[in-house]
C-alpha cells in the first residue's frame, strides 16, 4: 500500500530500461519501495536496470517481457504482473521513442509504428493497469508524456502528436478513476539530457533524468495530477500554447 507519506512499496515500470524510469526507481527504493518489476523488451539494458534496482536495496526485482507494439501482449503482460505479484502500488508508463521526423515523414509505416509504440500500445496497457488497480482499490499510475504534446511543432509533430494523444488519454483515464482509490499523474518533461536526446543541441530549460525523478517523486507523494519538469515549463507552455500559428510554425527545430 502507498503509505501516509505517499510512498509506494511496489512499482511496475512499463519501459523498465528507460533512463528517466531508472532514476525514479533509484529514488523510490530508498524511500521503502521493496518490489520492482521492470517490464520491457528483453535486453542487456533491462537486465542492467534490474541489477541497479537490486543494488539500490529492493527485495524483489523481476523483469517481464513487454513490447507496446504487441497490442495483445502489452495489456496481457500488465494483467499477468498483477496476477503474479498481487498488490502493485505504482505503475510507471515510461516506454517511448523519439524517432527521426524526416525519416518518419518519408516512411508512413515507420510513423505508424512510432504512434503504436508511444500511444496505441501504451494506451491498451494503461487500460489493463486501470482495471487491475480498480479491482485492488488503490494505486497510482504515472504516465510520462512530454511538453512536445502540448502543441505539435513541425520539427517533430509525429512524436509530439503521440504525446498529445497519450496525454489526453491519461487525463480522461484519471477523471474516470476519481473515487476508485486510483490516481493518475501525468508528467510533462522538457528536453532531458540522455540517451533519447544524444547528439541533439540542448533546448532551453534542459534537465536531467535525476531532476525529472525528483519532481515525479514529489508529485507521487502529493498526488499531483500534472507534473512539469522542470516546473517552470508549466508557465512557458501556458504562453507557447497561445502563440499565433504563424509565429509557432517558425519555431526552430
Ligand atoms: N528524454 C527526453 O528528452 C524526454 C522528454 C520528454 C519526455 N520523454 C519521455 O520519457 C519517457 C522515457 O524516456 P527516456 O528519456 O528515459 O528515454 P530512454 O532511456 O530511451 O527510454 C525509453 C524506453 O522506452 C522503451 N521502449 C521503446 N519502444 C518500446 C516498445 N515498443 N515497447 C516497450 N518499450 C519500448 C525503450 O526500450 P529499449 O531499452 O528496449 O530500447 C526504453 O527503455 C519516454 O516516454 C519519452 O518519450 C523523454
């Protein structure tokens, strides 16, 4: 159960090898999170994430095969994890890919695959999560969206639109769960320095996985519905959303 200070004892990560998710897990385990289930595509990176959770002091650490492009398998993996581990306090949906906008525009199938990865498959997994959490009567679902979903930019509108969809879905999911004991926290990071953004020029208000993790853990503890990382982006994007289209479309890549 999530304790009085809002700290979960168990977490299921969808996208278990994500750098941001690993930083969140690293922050949760010393808090009193004893069980860490890392769902992801089998890889050395996923095993390394499991080893890091064990080294941080978690009692039970397991990996589960999970691929958001497997539309039947992704929700089944979530349901299977709840059946196997019983009570899960926190589900962290971190799976996602950025893609290359030019390549995606040239290859509609690749674009459809990214949309499935970031939105369709994850949405199916989140519905399975909500059903299991509704049955247990408590829990928190944290969904890593992005400020890229606040308003699609021509420089990355395929990725941005997947995050808009995921964000809208998660808002509706959260509203549908009010009164069930289950809450949804949507996280909107800006540019996070790491594997996903490797080789890219730093964007204004760039942050790190550790700083995002700090903001997310604070959000979990307070039951926040939306977390911006860094927090100033809430106000930056309140303005960005209002810019005229003619100005917005001149935003640099
Ligand atoms: N980095 C940023 O600047 C930034 C900013 C805003 C939002 N975000 C979002 O934050 C989340 C975590 O990103 P990150 O920065 O931690 O990047 P990351 O380390 O690359 O993590 C992304 C994770 O998603 C997993 N994934 C990709 N496709 C998948 C699929 N089909 N099925 C299951 N898992 C899949 C990857 O698995 P593999 O290890 O198997 O590749 C990887 O572990 C993502 O949703 C991302 O969109 C990131």
